[in-house]
């Protein structure tokens, strides 16, 4: 399946934007957007790029392993860097600005590395569709002058998936992923223990054969989101019993299945207009 003429033009624009960055660090998480950007940057810049992945308790081990595997498969140079956002009180308190402090931690470390290793630029995988959601991490990117070549080329999430499929990248249909901290209701502290519980819960859902889902923590209530096409199986009495067994064992008092199904950023719906404001850098 060939891509449209419009998408050919966008891809050409992406290559131009990447080339203009010079020797570049790519903030890489292993998700479709950052994986495609890292791959495209490697195609354009070769050894003059380096993908950087942040290793922290908020990154599921399965996601880290898959991100490393993809980079290895594609020959993309990769550096794993430990980040300490969980040690920052302003991050751990988990208010509406949490993502700002996460990205500020990442980009601060990347900027130090960029300077010491004489790279010219830092880029990340924000795209057109990301502009429609509440994403304070973009404020941190602006503070650190991080480039956004996918956005500059006018690429949407669907565009990126189509280009990744055309390039034969196995991640093209990878389910959307976000850090484990995004599963915890704002106002409840982010702790290593809470992140571990969520990771164990999602690993268990994966073992049950579900592909796209989220485990959302609301105090002692777990809210399970399952993709619409997988919902009929989730609604069976057999699977309901599995959910109860898994999440009661993890310490939850109440186990719920969200009938609206999986959707990215659903925790943001709980934010009041006053809270959902961008933090000052």
C-alpha cells in the first residue's frame, strides 16, 4: 500500500527539518511517535544522531525492553540514562503539572549530555494531534528549546503510523503507551509502590491476552480500561473473575471495568479548568 502524495510531501519536510538540526539527540520512549522519529533521524543523520531513553520507575520494564530491542533491530544508536523525577517533590505530589517536571528532568539531563558531547540539538516526538490535549510536558520542551520535527512537518499520529508501516517498522500498530504515573489519579502521590502495583496489574492483563488497556488507580479503587474491540471478552463472567482475583491480590478494595473503554488521557477529564493550566517554566 503506497502512501498519499500529501504524506510524501510531509515526509520530505520531516527530512529537511531533521537535517537542519545537525548532530542531534532524540528523546526516545519506544512508542510509535518517538520510535519513528528516531528511525527517521537515523536515516537522515546516520551516526550524527543518538536516541536517549529515560530509565525510571515510571517506565514499565516491558516497554523498556521493547524500546531497546527496536533500536537494536534498526541499528539506531541508543543511550539509556537514569532519571530521578520521582525524587522531585513537585513531581511526586502528582498535581496537574506532573508531566512538566518529568520532562524538565529528562531535558535537563539531555541538555547536560548534549553540551558535554558536543551535540547541536535535542528533538522529541510531539506531533499535531498532541496539541489538542493537556500536555504540560510541552512547556518544558519549550523551556529547553527542544525541537519538534514531527510537528513542524505537520504530521498527525495516523500519518506517523502510515509512514512507519510503509517503512516496514514493526511498531507501526503498537498500542499507545504512556508512563505508569499517568495511571494514578491527580492528587494521589506517585510512589514506587504504586507504580509497581500498576505495572503488575498491566502485566497480568497482557498475560490474559488483552492488547490495548490501562489500569487506572483511584485510591483503593482500580478502574480498568479495555479497547472497545476487546470489551466483549472483558465483560464475560470468567474474565471478570480473573480481574477480581488479580486486583484484589494487588491490594485494591474495589475492582471496576470502565464501560467507555480505553482512551488516552482519561485522567485529565478529572481536572478542573483551574487545574488544567500550563505551569510557568
